[in-house]
């Protein structure tokens, strides 16, 4: 993908992550949320990074780990669409079931 867009849900995910971390440290929250944005720039340069996880979802999305988080995105769209950013320890099938993908 030559660029990417954040879905509304993905933007809210990043905001929620920032707010959660910022309760302890605004600087740490800024650094942590900066990592997924750096990852999105890498995805824009190198489409198709990550892997499918058919054991987690039948949706046509790719998963790319960034630290403790997963960036979940659609590479087949132009521009690529990030549909979620979530902690890797979550119940991913249940999390994605709540989303309209």
C-alpha cells in the first residue's frame, strides 16, 4: 500500500491506549503511541507485512505485531486501511467480533 488510513475504530483504539498509559506518564504514552504510527509508515512503504490469522478471524485482514500491540489492517485496499490497534493479550476473536469489518 502506498499510504494508509485509520478507521474510526483504529483512531479510537490509539486514543484509548494513549489515555490509559498517560494516567501514569504522558511522555510514556506519547512514545508508546508513536510506535504504531512508525509501524504504519513502514506498512505504507512495504505492503503486505504481517500475516493472516485464520485461526483468529475469517476477515481478510493482516496482523502485524508492534511491541505488545497488534496492528490489524486490510492491505488489499488502496490506500490500506488500519481497522484496529490492540494489545496482543486480548481475546482477538471476541475483540474483532465486536467490530464491523
